[in-house]
């Protein structure tokens, strides 16, 4: 049997002649030996062995029902978890269809690891639920063992920054009661004697991490689901999705076609993994994922490895999973092999391992556990997995087809995330939205222009795969799939030193460098596939400076932008914002129902409002401007009769907003049109004490307080609003007019000290003023009452609106959590996920943090709870002594219920 070093030697012999250092420490190979060709998974039992070879030819394992409340397609981890949780919610008549046997696609060969800590609060909660299901619930319900083994997890830090990242995870873990310990190299050696610790800065040990068995878990899920009335039908390939169009013109799921008959159903869940794209095409639904080969090898027995924790050596991009008295070794390489032609006949299958691709993992594994150099390789496991453009799953109802849900694209983490995601997906189906905020997983996070853009999907999915083990820095940006959507000022701002960020295809200004243009170059695939890797270039160099948990070198450049806005004026290019028109006979009724604030004001009025879901959670915050009807269309508004509204929404959430509004219009059958003018209109904003003087030189309109009060709008369309807490205006103009408008502003503003500013400045300025950012300190599971936005809700009126009943109930019962602002006197960078301590107890975590340059302090916002379960009153907030924990170190903090900057809101009114 070949050893790991022999496998390595076989693929690097040529390179060894060129670079002796690469082969240092490898033992010589025996004559004629080579890597193993045996392909098999390391589990004692799989559902492949349990199958009768003639079963497929005999047809489905049970007769098909004529109707079903829900049809789940795919019998892997997600399909089984979704069916199980649907059954637990009391859904009767749910059916799972599997083309072969349960787990036969990608689940059967998964490594089955579960790590409890991730740099996301929502993911930590999802993982916790998976762990409860597989370690406790299923065995209690079925008497079957899922194969859960709690042997702990060990994260390896080979750099100071990596250890800092682990300390951030440790602090977040305290919020959720997850035990973890930062260990020194010596302590790590005592825990894992076979490990080489000479190159370590430390490790993070999580005792209650573990592993799952795919066959045992899915069998238990199926048993528990069928005991509650669900059906599992194997050997039944799906061949089509029947779609109907209702009398309102909306496409809806009608039935599922199989080789053995059809099932009428209003709801389909696509849990087909690698094959999800094919299922989507049956229904006319775009599923943005790619298939890649993902591999690990299984070693022979290793003396002394028993009971050791699983290991993730992120810097070496390798993991070591305990497999009894052996190890499974795998990881993420920069040159994964795409599975170009996905076969619908592939079941319980494995590919031959490409040793050239896999070599870096062997090198990393031998370095970390040197005994592997002389350990034999028992088998190889190389199977298909599905990967997505942002390395996050695809979930939720497809915007193209009502009743068609996605539960796919899990980036080889389907077992780990399956329980939490299956629970949320089931809740989504039953109640219309998930219980938690799942925007990061919602298919509606992607703009519709990207979900079938093959180059963007391929580039971004490759980069996300290759960077899976990279440190998650707060201000990192993708290099793949860039320059897909640019606004009218892109080239002008690039020439002025703009360093761009990317948000769902849009290039938006991040900050401005004094070092000249920094264009984003075409993606180089990290030098893989024959591509030439980019050398040192401006954008890559500036982005690299942001790879820190400290203040970057350009911290002072962002400071200049912020202080110029506070002291003079700054111009912001916000053209990537979503810009919609809501017009038609029922537009007023629709607006009253959709928006939490009263938008029934005279034409020319602009209102800041929220959109809620039925649970009172905040689906969006936006501005709504009332329009006067007109028979003639203009570049700034469509022709319409009756009522009309102009909506401006955050660009990163434009697709989410569009889908939410469309769904509500369909469900309530409002007769109105929603028109997307995001590509047709630009948005340039001038903010600061000198903004009025600058604009008065450019516009003919009277900008005095009497003629142009706060929160009103006029054509160009100029809207007097502020997102940074200053006197300011937004100029919404036709795309061809944006550059002349911008150039006129810069010319007029030169004598007033006008500067360009980007979204890094917006982030600082807005948090300094206490303004909320949706999907940061305001999410779909946060109510406006909890977030301090009660003023956006028309609760004092009698006008019904979506979410009103939930808010009234919450108002009557009192708040059990509340968003609180904090300042820290010590100049220390914070970014979110820091633990919040009150009187010596953890009461929450920071959702959003930044440095405020005007007040010269770090600011943070987070929701706090009473550990005893009581109400979080204003007195509760005021009476506590607070500290924020950053990377294991606590810093004294002051709590604020109002913004410490301009608490009387004088500046937005032009009072300086």
C-alpha cells in the first residue's frame, strides 16, 4: 500500500529536480510502487450496499400518490432534513422523490464534519440546530444511531492574523454558549501529540465539534419523517415540472412529472444538489451553481490517532478528519476540476483522483502530522459537489416561479448545515418566510442578470472555492466576476483614484486613493488552468492592505472623506441603488399595505419607511416619494393615472426588494405595475454644510428651507435627504445626464472644499449618526420596535399594513431585546461579532461597528437581551455597566439610546 509521501513523490519528481526544497523530508519510494487506485468511502455502511441490483429496473419503491402538499426532489442531506422538518411542522402529504437511493448523489461520500463556529451569527445558529438534530433528537425519536461522534475540533493558526480570526470566533461563541479555548503551541501538542506545532502561533479548540455518518443520518431522518406521515419514494427520477399561469398572469407550480406518473402539487423543493440546475431548467428557473470534483484520501491505521479531534489547517488549506484509527485528508485547492457535463446516470459514483491537483493537501497534511509521511493510503474519495458564486447555499422561493423552492448549492457543507437549513426551508414553505434572517442564503440576493451569466457564475464559484479557507477579513472584495455592471460615473471616478467595491455585479465607490487609478483586472483564476497570474498591480496592492483586523494604511484617507463631509461637503455616487416605480389604480392601497410609514402625503413628499413581513420583521428600509400623475412619460417617470410612487432602495438588496414587493402584489392581487428603472437612472448625492451653496450654483430651483423643506423632492429629481446626518440632497437623473451633473457639481464645489467620497465613508458617517443599515443592524428577524424605528410605523393611525398585528402584539407584551449603540473610548478597530457584556454577563453581540471620525471613537450597535429572560426596558439598558469583547479582550463601553453625534438632529435641517 502506497504511503502519503509516496503519492506525493510520484507527482513531484520532476519538480524536485528543479526545486530540492520541495521534497525535503520525503522518504524514498520502493521500486515500482505508486498511488493507490482503490476508490471507496470510509463508512462501514452505505445505502449502496443495501440496494437490490434489480430495484431500479423494478421502478419506485412505493406507488406514487396522485397529489401531494409538497414534493421534495432529491434524497440527500437537504432533502431528508427538509422532509423531516416539514413533517415536524405538521405538514401532511409531503413526498420525497429520489431518482436512485437516498444519499446516492453527493451525500454518500461527504466527510460529514461539523464545526460549530463560523464568522456569521446566523450560521452558528444553523449549525447548532444541526448538531441538536443529529446528536440528540433523531436518536430519541427513532432509536437509530445517526453516527454522531463528538471528538472535538481543532483550528490551526500559522500566522498572527489567523489566530486573531480564531479569537473573534471564540468571542462570538461565548454569546451562544459554545465552549472554545485558544491554546498555545505547547498546549496543542499535549492535546494532539502527533502534531507538528513548531510553526504555529496557536490553535482554537472546540470540544463539542464532531462528525456525522451520511447513511445513518439520512436513514434516521427518513424514518422520523415517515413516522409522521411523510412518504419517501426511491428509484423514481423526475422528468419534468408542470407549470400553470393563473388569472393574474403569475406562473405557479402545478405538478411533478416522473417516469412512472405525475403528482399534482402546488409546491416543489429542489434539493437535487449537483443536479439542481437540470431540475431548475425543467421549470424555467435559473440555478446559479457549478459542479466540481472534491476529494479526500483515507489513510491506513495510525498508531496513537484514536480519539484525536478533527483538524482544520486553514493556512495549508487542508483538513484531517478522524476516521476511527485512521484519518481522512482533504482540502480546497486553487485549481479544482469542473465537472462540465453532469450525468443524470451518476449514482454512488466516484472519479479517479487527480494526484497533481491533490498534491498540496498531502504536503500540508505531512507537515502538520509528520507520521503521515510513512502512513499508507487505503482509498481515495473523489466525488462531485455543487458550488455557488459566494460559497453560500441557494434557498427560498425562486423569483421566476411561485411554489418552486431551492435547497441546493451547499458547497460541500450540506451535512453540516442541513439541519438548520432544512428547518428554515420548511418554515419558509409553511409560513411564507423563514424564522431566521436567511438573506445571505436567499436566491433573491442575486440580481436576475447574474443568475444565468455563465462567466460570472464560473469565475465567482472558482474564487469562492479557492478562498474557502482564507481569512475572512471585514473589507475583503472579490476579484472574480468584476465590472459586470458599471454606472455612468465609473470611468470618471476611476480616473480620480476610486477604489471600487463589488455588490452583486455592481461596481460602487469604496474609497478614493491619492495614488492614481486602480482598475480591477480580468480574473486570473489564481494562475490555474494555464492563466497567467497577475503580478503586483494597483488594485490588488490596495486590496491587500485591507487584509487586516486593524486599521488599514488608508484609514486616514477615509478620515479625510468623512471630515470633509462634516466640515464642507462630499459627493457620493450612489447610482447602483435600486430605483423602482409603483404606479396604477391600486398603487395607493398597495403602498399603504407594503410600507410601515404613512406615505399618503401630497405629491412632492418623500418618506423614510420600512417594509415588514407578517411576523413584524424588517424586509427592507427605503425612501418612498409620492408622484403626481401625468399622461406623458419622461426620462424621470413613466406615464400613469391614479397614484404613483418612486422607490429608492439599497443596491445590494434591490433584487430582494423587487421580489418582496412583487410577491405581496401577487398575493394581494393589487392592480398596479412595478417598474425597474435602476439601469436608466443614476443617483449622485451631495452632503455637508456647503451642499446648499454648491447645488444653488448648479440648479435653477430655490433650495431655501421654505421652498425646499427636508424630506421633499423635485425634478431633476432632487430629493432633500441625508444618509450621513448632514444637510444634503440626492440628485436622481437620467443615465446620460449623470456625468454632466457630476462635473458641474465638482466645478461648483471646488471653492467650497467638495471632495469625492465612497461607501467606506458612508459606513462610518451613518453609524456615527445612528442610521441603520439593512442586513447589518436591521434584518428580516428584527422588528422596527426593537431597532428603534417605531417612528417609521403608522401604528397611531387606523391604516392596516403588513406586519401591523405582530408589532401591536410586541408593543403590548414589551420588548425582549433591543438595539443599543455603544462607544468605546479606546481607539480600537471593531467590525461586528464582538460579544456584548453587561454587568459581567454576555447579553448579545455586535452586529455592526466602525470608527467615528467626528467623535473620535469606535461605535458599535448590537441587540441585547436580559439573561434572565425578562423585558429589555429603557431602564434595563441605562442601568448596566457594559464592555465589548474583541478577540478575547474586553473594552469598557458606554451605552447610548440616541446618537452621540448631533442628537438633536440640527445638522440635517441645515442648522450649524
